[in-house]
C-alpha cells in the first residue's frame, strides 16, 4: 500500500517537500512506517529519533497498525508558545 | 454538583491583541501568561517568528490538554490563544489564562500546561532573522 505522510516545520525544511509517498506492505505498524521513512529519506533520518507518527490527528502506540486512508503526519521537535 | 470548567482554544493569524479581563464563576485566582517574541534567537537579531501549526491536531491536543489541566488542578477555566503566521518582535504569540478557587493550583497549572504543550502540541516556530530579511530585500 502507498501511504501519504504530511510534513511540517523542520521536516518540510529538511526534505524540501510538504508530503511523502511511502510504499509499504499492507497495514504496517507505526514503528515500521517510521523506520522506513528514516532509511529511505536521508534528509529526515537525523530527526527521526525524536519523531512520532500522528495517525488521524492523534498519537498512537508504536504497535498501532496503519490503515488505508489514515491521515499521517510526522510530529516531534515542536516548540510552540 | 461540581460546575464543568470553561475551556476555550483559539488560533489567530498574526499577533494576539489585548483582551478583556477573564472572569470565571467561583474563581478566586486568575493567572495569565503571555509569550512575547524576544529580539534575539541563538544570539542573532530577529525581526519576527513565523508559527506553523498542524491545525486539526494542534486544536485537539490543546483542548485535551486544557481539559487534563482542569481535572488535574481543579481549575474553573482554561483559555488558550495561539498565533499562527508571522508575529513581530515584542508582540504576543501565546496567551494562557487559568482560573481556580485559590492561587496555588492556578500557578502550578501554568507551568505544567506550558511544559506539556511544548512536548505534545504540533506547533513549530521559525525565526525570521534580520540579516537574512535584509539580504532578501
């Protein structure tokens, strides 16, 4: 399955894009999605140790399985206020 | 019966303006914090900070955080305002107002809310450095 992952802030700056398309086996876990992004996108890999994957606007455990149509975004290194 | 706390989360484009005083039924302490743009970042002069938010998630997270703070500290009200877009030096980009029966929980809630927000709420800031801005003109 192909997942679209939205990028903001330092992720968008590092990658030079606002979203990624990532090919993965069906219903991958959040851990697999993050590991795959870290290995396929060298510009993002330095940021991945402090990154979480938001699924449908929420943080979920690493074992959570991602489904077709889920809204995904890389979140971490935030600093509002 | 305990009254439900008042919770309000609002995002605004650009600097936050002044607001009328907050009042909450039953509150004896109202504490307000304003985050204001400093003139330097990493030792360099800046003109502004540009804020970017993953809006639906940031709104959900701030509202959940406000409810969690109200439960944890027994607050009567939590009001949150955050800027998106460009906020010049000296202007306000974040305002948090909490109300409680007594001052101690309101003061504790402030620090807890801001620390948690900086970890869990998807809002990013990018400094607009003065020297880069001048080179771009």
